C-alpha cells in the first residue's frame, strides 16, 4: 500500500525537524516553536526522521536541500522568513508548490485569535494561494486590497484576490475601488481623497502582514501588467528603458529595488510600497523570468520574506554571486 497524503506530510515535517535538529543545531523547544507543535511532537518528529532513515550523513529528503537554500537566502538578505519548495524538473515555473506554501503561511496568520489586518496584492500566484486555503471562519480579521483591479474602460482582471479570500475565510474585506492607474496626477489626487479609498489606504498602512506577487517586466507576452492589459507594449518598452525589471502592485522598480521615475509610477493608484518594513511583507513568485524582479525586490527591501521554489532560489543565489 502506498503512502497517504497524510504520511507524506508527516515525513515532510520529520524532514524539517531533522534538519533543524541535526544540521541547524536547534533544541527541541526551538523546533517546537518554529514548527508550531508541542515539544513532545517535535521529539517524535526528530525520532521519525531517524527511523525513516532520512538522517544519514545528510538529510536524504528533497525538503533538506530546500531548507538549506532558504537558510542561505534568509541570511543573505536578512529575511524574516524564507520558504523554498521543491521544483518540478519538467515545469520549474509551476505554481502549485509555492501556492500550497503560500496558503500554509496565510493560514498560519488566519488561525490567530487576535484581530489582524492582512493586506493582499493580486495576480496569479496569490490567487493560486487562496485556492489552496481550506474554508475557514475568521470574522476577527480584516482583509484589505493594496490596489484596484479595474482598467480605464471599467473591465477587471480575473486575478482579484481579496473578495475570493474573504469569501473562503468569512472575514471582513476592503477592496480598493479604483483603477490600477489614474489618467492624470489630478485624477489620482481626487480618487485618493474619497473617504472609502482613504480608509482603505489607511488600513493598508496599518497592515500586520502583507502578501504580494512579484511581476517581471521582460516582454509584452510575459509581463503581467502588459498581459493583463494595464499597459501597452510601447509603454512597457518605455519602462524597460528607464531601468524597470519588476513591479509589485504596479509600482515599477529597477535592479536595486529603487522606484523608477516616469509616468507609470506617477499614476499608480495602489497603496505605497514600504521599504524595509518592520512587519512581514511576503513576496511570492517563481520562475527564471522572475529572477531579476525578485532579486531587485530583495535588494531594495521591498519584501522581507520570500516563498519560492528550488530552481528560482538557486538562480537567485547564483545571480547575486556573479
């Protein structure tokens, strides 16, 4: 009889506990805290890692390599946490692994009893995370959108996250009733002065934890802001000429994580990005195309936590070393 999903999850937990104990030198109390289990459960997981022969001269499990990569990225960029999941060799950009990890991190916050403000970006990766969440009942929390999802003609992207998330977890939610870009600085000022928008922006500022997708700015056939119709190919080329390599909630930035000048950032209606935030800002993304964008976000401290996959982590470390 093959292993059940529950067996596989328990082996994953055992691998994590074994790595923390035998490689990272954590005590069982520290392991219990990091894994969110009792000390007795941590002890049993370490024992399971040994009995299942995951512990030899190295931890013989894919999770072990991922944890090593996560530790290196965490140390290099001073991250609050980093989760690296195994990659599918035939589909290194597949979202399912990071979506499950993102959902687990989001669920960890949603399970807290004290009221939290959880700010959300939008996009494919975050939408996939939400779809992996179980149905929950979290009326104590508030879910707030960092940006609108309307284009100037009133049409919307299908990758809105806040409404879907709030529906799954039964939390109060605050969508951003705005287009992604205003048509002029004057219009932007008027939009932001509206009371509902002002209140939503204030909630974003006070958010206890933030989850964002990371968009690349490489080509009109790949960059999310172009694929979803928020900018034209000509506008994208202009942003590239100004040095843009990535965007977070439509704010474009360069290879060092600095916001670029020009029309795009002058008209962005999203909540402002926070540099070097004391609160968790979790960036979620993977794939070779996103490496420059993720690297820029890390260098500029636009995110202070990362969920990605093995292939992307290796490329991030290699790109930084060059």
